[in-house]
C-alpha cells in the first residue's frame, strides 16, 4: 500500500452562511490524501498507473468554485469527484481548511475532514 498526498491547495472562494461571505470571499486550503496499491507505478514509471496531482488540484479548484454555505458540503463534493475519477479501491481523505472564519472570536481556522 502507498499513500499520496497533495497538500496546501490554496483557493480563494465564496463559501459560508453569511451573506457577506458570498460577496467578499475568503481564503481556503485543501489537503487530499489517497491510499492505494501503486506497485505498478512504482515499477513502471507511468503516470497512467497512479493519481495525477495536477488532476487532483483541478478537481479541487472546480468544486471550490461552486458556492456553498457549508464547508462540509464542499468537502463531500470534492471527495465524490475524486472517487469518480480513479480506481474505486482507493481510499481518500479530504481536509478543507477555512482560514480566519468570520465568527465572534479570534480563530485561525475551521477545518472539516472527510474520508471515503
């Protein structure tokens, strides 16, 4: 078994329950990890036998561009898009970080993680 991680995908997006979040937006980071059997890629050195980091990033950016009220909803869409693209035997983890959420208090980030 191997583990591939694509960490720190930075995105400016417009998610949140507050109306002003839809207008002013905010900063987000997305980390994606996938566990699976990558022996063929290890031995054959062919991109078709593994998970393409560029495609992972493109799927994350596509789903982050669709406004949602909840980061949980966005994370689920990202996970579903990744699972639809690659081998169903792979096990995925998506970690979505909302930096400096506009809440009453000094909070660095709100984080939601989903696996599937």
